[in-house]
């Protein structure tokens, strides 16, 4: 919160990458009709969020900076199995990223002094929660529920460790 400009810049890049991830899954699994339907809607929503965050940057007299990457997401997504189970893992990992984003955005909403920005982050936090749920639901469409739940526990433990070892920076993750 001490560097909102950098936080907003990072947040814009996160929204852009969320849209790209949804589109990437559509490209990889075009015959999965439910996935294509739900993730195409998600991609549109994430791009709308990108635009809203970008507008906030512009209103502060800032431009979108370069994307410095996201070590958290890179480490987390590297946990996806290479073959069997890859779709399940990718969906669950993206859901974990959305859940962590929800957590961070909610903390921002609760602690920002600017009421307009606090409302903005509360609304986005609620959207991230819906997205996290959707990814878990989609995993259960394309894999056995017990296997999904078991794998989610494994990935969530790894995600907790990754998040715990991140430096404190003005970033969403």
C-alpha cells in the first residue's frame, strides 16, 4: 500500500495474464465445450478488469510499465504435471492464483484509505473468488472429483510454501 502506483501496474499485468491463461487453455483444449464456454467469458471479464486497472493508472498520471514477470505464478504453474493430469493441474493452479488474488485484494479493500479504491478492490476480490470456484468446478468436469480434491490438497500445500517465501513487494502476488 505504500506504493500504489507500482501495485496498480503489477495488478494490471496480472489481469492481462489471467485473460491470456484462459485463452491458452481454450487453444489447448478446443473440444472441451464447457471449458471453452466458461473460459471465453472469463477472458473477456479479465480484460475488462485490465482496462479498469489501467484507467486507474492513467487517472494517477501513470502509464503501464513493463511486465517484470511474476515469480509466484511461474513457480506455481511449474508444478503442473506434463501429461496425464495436466488439465486438472492447470485448472487447479489457476484457481489457486485466483484465490490468492482474492485474499490480497480483500486485504487492500479493508485497509485502503481511499473509499473509491477500496470499493473497487472489494468488487474485484469478489470476482476473484468466483473465478477460483469456477476453476475448481471445471477441474471436476474433466476429472474424477476425488482425484481433483486430492490433487488440490497437494497443490495448495505447495502454493502456501511458495507464497510464504515471497518477498514483501507492492505486488498482488
